[in-house]
C-alpha cells in the first residue's frame, strides 16, 4: 500500500532541493494514455488477438472537465483525476492511497475520509464501499464517485455528514478492476472481470475466440440467423416474440422448436461450432473469495460435486480480490460494506449457498432484513434479500419450461466472505435494470419486453438497434441488432446515470450513519480513603448497530470491548512497592473485559487504585472496541 503525497516541485529540505527518485526502466505506457495509437493492446500471452481498435463512445467522458457531472460515464483516469484533486483540496479529511496494482500494473486507488484532528481512521468505526470489480459494470463505480463528491462537498455544511466524518472513517475504492474497465470504455470488447488470459472453454487455448465488431460501429450486438438447413432447424432455439409487433424481440424456446439461431456478433475463430465463447479473460472476481469457494469449471474430478464458473485457480488468486480481503482483514473496525455490480437490480446479501434461516444467527438476520428495507426506501428496487433463495427464485417459474425455480448456490461470493468469514454487514448490490422500469404487460416479470417498451416510450428507441442484414463470412445471411450491450443492457443511458448512482450512494450513506459508536457518558473519580481511589467509566453504544454481530463473535474477528488504565511506567514499576497500584481488578491482567456493547446499551467499568505519597497522579483511562471505536480520557488523582 502506497500513500499518495502531494508536494510542490519547489519543496526544500535543509535548504537543498530534493531529487526525484526514478527507475532506470521506462514507465509503462498504458494504451488508454496513448492518444496517437488507433489500437488498444491488452497484456498477457494468449492464442487470440491482444489488440483491438479504439472507439470513442459519446456516453463517456475521456478528459476531465472543469466540473464533475454525472451526465456521462467517466474513465478510470478521469475518476483518478478527481480523487487526486480532492486529496489536495481536502487534506484535513482525505488520505489517498495506491492500495495495489492490477494484473496489468495499473494503480488501484482508494480513499480514506475522516477528520484527522479527531483521531486516526483505525480508531473509529468504519464503512467500506467498492465499485468496478466487474469490468463492464461501471454504474457501480459512478455511485462510489458520486458518494465521494457528496461527502466532501457537504462536510462542514450538512450536520449529519460533518458528524459522520468527524467520528467515523469511510473507505472508498471506485475502481477495483481498472484493466477491465479501461478495455470496456476504449474498445468494443467486453468481459466479466480480470483480463488475465484464461481457457474459458477448456480446449487448451487461451482467449482464442473473442467477439468481433463485424459492422465496424464499435458495439457488439447480437446476430440472428434464420434456420434453413436441417442441421440449423434441429438447433434453432429462438422465435420472434409476438408481443412486439415490430418483430424486434427474440424469445428463447427449446432446440428444434425455433425459427432462428442467435449469436453474439463475431465469428467462430477456433472452428469448434461456438461463437465468441473464449474472449479476453474469463475469471470472475466475485467468485474468487475464500468463503465456500469451489473449483472452476472442470475442477471437480468426480463429476458429481459442485464447481463454480470463473472461480479462478484458487481462492484470492487475483490481486484485485486479494487486495480487498487483505484490506478489510487488516481493518477489522469495518462494520458495513457494499461491493457493487450491475444489473438485476437488487439489494443483494448473504447467504449464497443456503437459506438465510439455515446459517445466519437470528439476531444478525433481523439486522440484515432491516437493512434490506432501508435500501428499498432509497432505491425502490424490486428485490432485496439473499442470493441463494431470493435472487435465484425472484421470477418464481422458468419462463420457458414453466417449472418452479429452485434455490441455486453461488460459490466464492463476496457477501458470503463478508458475513461468514468477516462478520460484517456486507452487500453486493446490483444497479440498473436493462430499462425494465415497469411491468408493461402485467406478467409480474421485469424482462426484455418491458425494457424495449420503455426504450420506445422514454429513450427515443436509442437502446435497441433494428435488425440489419449482413453477409457473415461463415454463416451467410444474418441480421445484426438488439439491445445496446454497454449503455442500455449492462448500464443505463447516460441521462439515467445520476439517478441510479445517487440513490444507491444514499443507501450506502444511510448504512454508514448506522455504524456502532461508543460514547463516553461519564468519568467519575471517588476518593475512598487516604491514598485510595475508585475510578468509574460509563459509556453507551449510541450507534444503530451492535459493536459485533453474533457471527463476528463466532469467528473472532472482533475482541470484547475493554477498559484499561495507563500511568507513567515509573509510577507502576516495583510490583508491591510501586507508587501506584491497581487493586481492582485483582488479577494480574488489569484490563476489564466488558463483552460487546449492544445498541443503546449502557455499561460501566470500575477500577480501584492505591497511591503512595502525597503528590497528585495523572493517568489515562482507555476504552477500546474493535468496531465501536477507541477513546482516551485523562484524569488526576488528588491526594
């Protein structure tokens, strides 16, 4: 972890100018910074292409403006520009770090916001918010950027935000996968997470069959082909959905019962009969966490167990996930986390492999359900709940077969790591909804039809490309069209961005405002007799979360709240001959362990001290809570 410091070039030490330390190796030139190059190169050895034509999307801001607005998406460098600017503008409440470097060597920035005058960030209750883990799910990063600006610009103006920053620490990571996000914003390419080469289809080749932009418009749409040959008719599994009179929408059916075959735009590079099945990368950073991790596809040698597509070679094999896990484990003061994606939309939480009632403590589940409702009050998403049951069965039945949907496990998931391993409130919220703003046909499902109708009604039909004929080099006559995959399907049109980024950010802010907070109510010094004193500290958890979930106690991520006294060492040395002796507690360990302070709970700790001589003695009483904060109060014992 490297802290970013900002110095003037005229900085002098002892009257002499300091020299910048430089590497003998040239600084790596990333393709997004090379304005002269027409191509974008991806690092790593692969059997397919590693360079792609650059494109400039009108929905994206590539150069920072004078003012940060949210009517366009922002590149990683534009986000970093604002983080650097804010670090200079708000030095009393901001620290900016390079937390790690990505697979391709890009810095991963992270910001700490807290009032440094009121104590260190690690001495305060904390929340951590992250976006950009999945390369194309950039709305999540924008929500982090919006929240960062909102906090900084309202400090000293909004009483609640000012109090929050004075008493808590907020950790913000806008882009946890800068490699993937840059490729997504500068080329037609898409991928799930990291750009590390991966044999997705397990044919012995790495990234040999990526998508291709056949019509040169910079966007990977879908291709539909009318089934003509007997072989095509046997495989055809799509029909034109009759609900759309314009014949734009495709509906999946059983193989052999359809009229069309549908592919993503591109060719079959490796001749295996599949199109674009092994593009850039293929690992999924949200399947790479250690809690309930399972091997990647093909890793179960019995054929009878569970595997998880995109899991990686082993838990935390990717630096991007490893840096998150190591950060939170080294900062156990964090009680609340949201590591966000797109596009369900949903407040998404653990468990991911079992029903909530089967594995979660009832007290913890009650808090999570309260948070679910808190989230919905800000976002009005159609769903909030666990991954295993609520997410997997949110549509109740399979739209093609009519069978009832069953809970499905998802392994190596961040929210499960967050609760079961780390003992925190940890969400993996999903922003945006493919334009399905309302249930136009009243079938109870928010699907592509609803998105298409909203696109026509409110978006000027800009989110869907009409089917356009193309002579495909392998398939013959096809049509290219469908939803815009980047700025309608996976993320919203730019004019929708601020609404989604803001409402999600406000939920995260509301969770941060509920952090536990130990508050000292009173410190009493009572003289019992000559040289004997009683010292009593009284405190309350004035926050809206306990200092430890039940799960946090189980996995020992937090220690008990504890109180201790501190005197000058010269006063306490000498054992029974010491000038100052703590007589209660009577044990050698003079710490009072007070359990875990619940919401609104009031506690006290009382010490007895014997002082030899006639001089006054100064000391400190220390209240220490892993997630409730650390506090010191000075006192004087007057003879």
